[in-house]
C-alpha cells in the first residue's frame, strides 16, 4: 500500500484537448465529453446518462465489471474517471507551512487525519493548494484500492484511455470553482452537492476552496425516511416529495437536520475565519424534493439557494445533450469537474 | 485553481494511441530484423548464383578461348590481306594502262606520220606528308612526216590528243621549242628530199593511289 502511495505522480505534462469525464458509482453513470476548441474555450460536446454500474463496497476480492461501452459521441481520446463512493474520503487540511510539515505528509499521517478505517486498503493522494501566512491548505483524497481497480477495469482497452482517477467529491470542486468564476464573480459562496448517500458542502472564498465537508446523508436518506414514516413503496416516494398532497415536512426536517447543522457550521467557520458574508448557496446533485431542501436551507441560512445546472457552466454544442440528460442536468457536476481537471491542468489558462 | 488529485498509478496508464507504442516498437524491431535477415539471405543466394554463373562462364570460356583466338588471328589475317588488296588496287589505278593507250593512239595518228620514238616518263608526285600520293606520266612522241601538209598533220595529232577521248586523262599537249623542224636529206647525187620532224609532249593528269 505504501509503495502504491509512493508511486503516485500528479500533473503529467501531456496536452489533452478532448476528455470524457465519467462519474461512476452513483445511481446512474454520468458521462460528459468536453473539448477545448480552436478558440481555446472548453465546450460540452456530448453528455449522457448511462446505466448504473455496481460499485464494490466490500473489502474482499476484486470485482471485474463489464467494460463500459460509451456511445460514439462520448468517445474522446482520454477519460477522466471520478468515483462517487461513500467510502471515498476528501479532506481539506491545514498544516503549518514549513518543510518539516511537508516531509511529514506520509501515508500514516493521512490515514490518521482522514479517519480512514483499518483493514481497508486505500490509495491516497494529495495536493498542496495554497500557502497563506503560516498555514498551507492541502487537499487530500482517499479511495479504497478495490474501488480504484474496479474503476480501471471499466475502460480496460482502446479509446478512451484513462488519464485520471479522482474521488467524486474532489472532482466536483473544479466545476464549482469554474461556475463561481464564470457566473458569480467569485463571491463567497457555498456549493451543496446532494448525492445519493453523501452530500458535499464546499465553501469558496475569493474563488478558492475555503472549507470542504462531507455529510453522510443524501437523497436516499429522505426517501427512506418518507418510506418508513408513511409505509409506502419506494417508487411512490418521489411523488410524495414533490406534491403537497401529503405533508412530509416533519420527517424530512428530521432527516435533513444533520446536514443543516453542518451547513451552519460551514458558514460560520468561513464567515469568521475570512471575515466575510456568504452571499450565495448553490444546490445541485440528486435534487429529489427540491422544495424541501430549498425551504430548510432558506430557513437556516437566510438565503434562497439557487438550483445550479453544471452543464450550463460551459458552452454547449448543439445536440450535445441526449434525451436522457433532460431533468438530470444538475447531477453532472462531478463528471464535468473530472474532465475539467484534466483540461485545465494541461492548459494553465485564465478561466 | 484546479483541484486535481490524480489517483492513477503509472502502471495503470496506457497510451491513447490506437497502436500500442511498445508493441509497435517490438513489431518494428522484428520487422527490421526480419528484413535484414531477408536481405542477407537474398544477398547470399544472389552471391551463390553469381558464383555458379561465373564458374559456368569460365568453363565455357576455357572451351571457347582457342576458337576465339583463332578467330582473332583469322580476322587479323583478313584485314592484312584486304589492306594489301587495297594497296594493289590503288597501285593499279595509279598506273597508266599502256596497252590501251597505245591501241587508242593508233586510231588517231594520221597516215603520213611515222613515229620514230615513243617514250613514257613516269614521275612521283604529291610527296607531302598526309596527302595522297600520286603518279604522273608524260608521253614523248618523236616522229617524221612524209608528204602532205606536215603542220596540218601535227595539228591533227594534237587535236586528237585533246579530243574528248583523252579529256579525262590528258592535261596538256605541247610542242617543245624547236620541236617542229625540217631536214633536207640528199637522196642521190644532186637530188634532195625535205623531211619534217616533230616532237610532242603529252602530259597526263596525276593518278592518285586511292
């Protein structure tokens, strides 16, 4: 495991202009192809939703899924794979800005700091984001080795060839950052990415990541709560969440409570540390029961969250979005971010 | 700022090229070696073929060489003989055919002329280096005229020698100084006779050895 950690190298200098970002491990597989065109702008060339691929959650044995067959419009030369996994860890760490601290960034350090469970082999990576005064912020990610191997077997040969393997939450940060710079003038903002099991809260200040938190609740928590409270089948839950026929506000409030506490903590931490006010909350992901999320976030934060479409962050070529994408645009932050990470590392250009 | 923490290991990376670089290199090496071997084999086969053909040619040459040398000797002999023939022919062409000349001369000599001497002189001409050698002839005629008009007879002979029958051969016909004279001969006591004598020089055109 340590040798695998030592072998990690980041930021390979290969010029890539055509990358397909894959968000695997969720309820569906989100795929988006981005291309840097001649005028140096990144466009969405194609986007689609593919069937769910089972993410191996156990600790034992290798799982060999069937190779992922991408439709022709999505076949770029390179693929950036982001694994959305409840076992994947993302942490924004602050460490003293001195050489000793950098020398101490080893596997044991990250295992302890990220609270990785024992007995599960993880692959860990990190990137020093910035140094401010006596502190430097380090973005650390971890993914079970079994899931990294699984992800690589999705594209075993031919085109596209994997050039990047990222943790879903960290990959989505690229899309958040881009959206903030392009459409919100880098105001202090909080992005909320609601996943099926995990919800990510990322606070940005002056266009940089200021705080990152994962909350182990997602749309699935709401579904289960409503299902148990009203004793209905899972298929009927979306109707209950969207309509006003049954009042589900109380159980939903109870289910959403842990997330709201995290959200408040994030806002207070950023506002105090940076001496600013959070001006925007952007919401994306599996937006089941949007109105409930809106109401509760509004009540807690005093801000009306904006529903954000990650595919609108970048210009889109005509006919780029397939029929299956309609209504699911807000779930593409991770796939777009994974592809953006590769394109922007290769071309260090102003956004 | 880009948030890119890549968990991909080096041994998990592969080329985006549809052709695997390593495989292409290996194939290239194999093809190069195979091509080299093929060239070596072809050169060897060609060399063997050349050796066999050379040996075959040598054995044939050994058989043919005496004949070839004999042929060369024959050719040399033939060329020598041809050269001799040409020389003889040239020599023949350069000579004046005396018999024909005399036969033709008889036809034009007036009846009152009697030749007392006929002499042919031969000269070698055009001795310059590189020029074709020539041979020149002069015919000296000395004769006596009996009866008739001597001058008219001599003029008739000169006219005959300048006629078209001689145009191609004779260059000039001249009478030397004192070449036309009379002599009074005593036949008996108190009786004399006047004889006319003449000399003519007939110069022939040079005859080359070509």
